């Protein structure tokens, strides 16, 4: 019996709510932390090592991106997601999917709605991101027009269905906020890849809610050692490029020569930034490097 048997039985079919009417739930799970270890140790035979060794091995595998042992475990979920969010989700090609058919059945009568305090402005410095929330007065108006639009779109759809129009055609004007449901099965390696991308702050807020719930409520209790390593070596880790390393070395040398001590000012960073960025007014790579150095406490936080 797998070590996560009790967790699987406790979690199976438990619907964790996401957004206003979505959910994620565990349907099935094959494998546990030990399955990863067993696959990695195929040449030595299972059951010969202590638990602490298992943990070390899992941490080593994840740290060094030895990925195939993580493909030995698989997890199957049932998810209910608005179609715009699903469109991002389905880009992860390594999963097996069966989605609710709106050709075969009447579309799920539920649309994701936005409360007045949930509307977000366009980010000023990131074309793909959101900025500050809208004022409550503006949000109120957009929530009202959203409701009117969603009601009208559903009414039109229902009229077509009632008139006998084929479901496959009647659906063409349903908005992307309409919920869909799908079974989604994926191996643990690709699941962690999905979670790393979609729990990240660069992912859209809506899909981040799904990924965070999947990860923390379901994957973590099913694979506690893998999850710990994932947090340490992926989620909370930092990737330094050659240029980042050269900047850190240069800052240290300049600081030693000038008697300056960290944390350095942003001005000091800009004076000693990488030569590749110096002539550029805007550089995303420079901004990313600055962010990393702030997180490391090498450069002062922005005032
Ligand atoms: C913040 C963010 C913004 C994004 N913005 C955009 C956007 O503007 N436009 C857009 O189109 N997409 C966008 N995407 C989607 C992104 O480009 C990927 O398609 C998506 O994240 C899936 O990643 P993946 O291909 O690594 O994952 P999966 O499809 O799950 O694949 C997992 C891994 O398997 C391997 N693999 C899978 N299929 C193949 C293959 N056919 N050939 C070789 N290797 C394969 C790769 O190593 C891949 O990393 C965005 C994603 C994120 C997270």
C-alpha cells in the first residue's frame, strides 16, 4: 500500500473551491514519494534505505533536474474552470484531458463574475500584467454591466437551444467566462512544471488561484517530500545568469575598492551594471537582476 493511501482516500472527490464557482478535486493518484525513490533506485532494489535517504535522494533529483523518476507518479483531477482560464491551462500539452462537451450537452449554466473590488487596471510596466485595483465606484459599474452582458448572452444561447438549434452552433456566442469541466491527468514531473509556471507571480491571478489550490491542498499532502524539495529548489529558488554573476562580482570589487558596504543603493547598482545594459534606457534583464539583488539584500529595497 502506498504511503499516501490515507491522504488519497481523504482527498478523493473533495471539491476545493476556486474563484466564485470553480473547483479542483482529486480523482485518483498513482504513486507517492516512495515511487519516485524506487524508480531512481531501480538498479539497487527498493526498501534497502532509510527514510532520511529517501528525502536526500528526492532533493538531489529535483536539484539536479533528474526528472524521469518524477514521471512515475500520476495524478488525475476533476476541475471546473472559466473558459478564458482554461485556454491558458490547456497549453500544457503533456496532460491527458477529457473536457465537458458543449456539442453533446447544454453548456454549464455558470459564468465567472467579478466583484466590484476585483477589477484591476492594466500594469504600467508589464504588458501582460495587472496593476492597482479600480476604485470601488468604477468597479461597481463594471460589475453591473458584466451581469447584464452575461445574462443577455445566456438568454440568447437558451433561445437558440429552445428553438432547436444544434448545441454545437448555439454555443458560438457564449462568453469566455462560462465555466467548463474537465478530467486532467498528468505525471508528477509535468505537474510540478505546470505549478512552477502557474503559481508564479507572473501568471494571471485567476489561474494562479487554481494552481495554488491544486499544489497546496492536494499535491503537497500526497507527495510531502517532493513538495518540500519543489519549494526549496524551484518555487523559492533563484536562477542567476552569467550576467547576474558578473554584476555581483563587479559590485563586490567596486565596493571593496571604495569602502562601500552592502546593501548598496540602486544608484550604485546602476553605476556598476553590466556593460550590455548600460546604453539601454529600458532593460527587462537589468530590472530582473535588480529584483534578484534586492531579494538577496545586496541592493536596498526601493523606498
Ligand atoms: C506567464 C506566462 C505567459 C505566457 N504568455 C503566452 C503568450 O503570450 N502567448 C502564448 O502563445 N503562450 C503564452 N504562454 C504559454 C507558454 O508559452 C507555454 O505554452 C505554456 O506555459 C506551456 O509550457 P510548456 O510548453 O513548457 O508546458 P507543457 O506543454 O506542459 O510541456 C512540458 C514540457 O514538455 C516538453 N514538450 C512538450 N511538448 C513538446 C514538443 N512538442 N516539443 C518539444 N518539447 C515539448 C517541453 O520541455 C515542455 O517544457 C505563457 C505562459 C506563462 C506561464
